[in-house]
């Protein structure tokens, strides 16, 4: 069941989103050669606690995962793109890291993701990250009251194709509010003018992610980490947004 949020409830989500944005901003500054992924995980735990929040990931056990997730952030490295399990790995110069964070604050959730280069970037990786950021911006611009969810999905796919990438249809955005994942699937490809109507009070996460090569995915033995099937680099960008009577609001904006 899709629940439309009141202005007061969106205000609470805005506070959760602000906390997510602040934490990601600090974690971004940690992404450099020589830093261990577990250092980022531990700092995320400290920042969530200091902000009065609760991780949406801890003990999360969806049907596609391998048992409960026992970390507070997803860290996906190079050819890994989603649900990356933090582990004992040290960042090297040129590594591409996606950080995906969802936090509850006072019973309401915010969810956002960024992709960052450790050290010296490669132009191809910068282009890949830029494509997800532009797709995210295009999706947000298409999210207007009176429109349709297909407008948002189509905007993402158009940017992907302009860059020469093929969107994956298995994982995309989702409804969000009292929990991290609520009803409403937000695919990264769709037909404009089709799908669920965009009404004021609708809140959802938009998360374009692309691989430089194949759009097919494979899972690591950990049962969580999703990689590109051909080992090509990947990138991921995400914001939580709300449809308002006046347009759209990004609840996880920095």
C-alpha cells in the first residue's frame, strides 16, 4: 500500500535526510588511498549514533540477501555497485567506491548514495560517475505533481543511453518513509506518461546506477555484494525526494 505523507511527516523525513547527507559528506572526505573499508564502516556507526539515528541496514534481511545485514553502510568497490558488504580491504589509488547510506531518525527514513574516486581519477570513471549524477538530476527534474512515475524512469534511461550505457532492470529506486523500503518500485528505465501518478505527499528514493560494460549482474559469495557480470566499473547515485504541491523537494540534499 502506497502511503502519501503529510507536510509534518515530510518535515520529519527532511530531518532524517539531512542527517544522511551530513554523514555522507564526512565519509566522502575519508575516501583516499590507504583507508580501510572497515574504517569507513566504523566511522559511519559513530556518526549515526552521534546524530541520534538508527541504521536502516542493521539486521535487514530481504529475500535477495544472505541472512541479516550486520553493517550500517553499503560500500561497493570498483565493479561492485550495490549492497557491498564492508570488509577488510584497503583503498588503492584510483579505486571507485560507492557509499550507500540509509538512516532512521525519530521513526522516519532517509536514503542516499554517492560514488567517489580514491586518489587519482581515471577519466572513464569520472564520466561514469557523472552519468549517474546527471541521470539523478534528470529524474528529479521529471518528478512533478501531475506526472507519472514512468517520466522519472524514462529520464534516467535517456541519460544512460546518451552515455552509451544500458540500465539494469533488476534493481532501482523504491518508496520510503516509515521504513527504508516501502511500496513503489522506481525502475531505471520506463515509458513517459505511464505508471503510478505523482501526487503531493509521495516520497521515494531515486537511484540510477550504471556499469561501463554489461548491465548484467552477479552476486559475490557473501550473498549481498552485486557486481557487473563482466567486471566493468560501476557507479551509483541516489536521493530521497518528496512530491509537493509546488514541485519536488530533495530531502537528502547536502
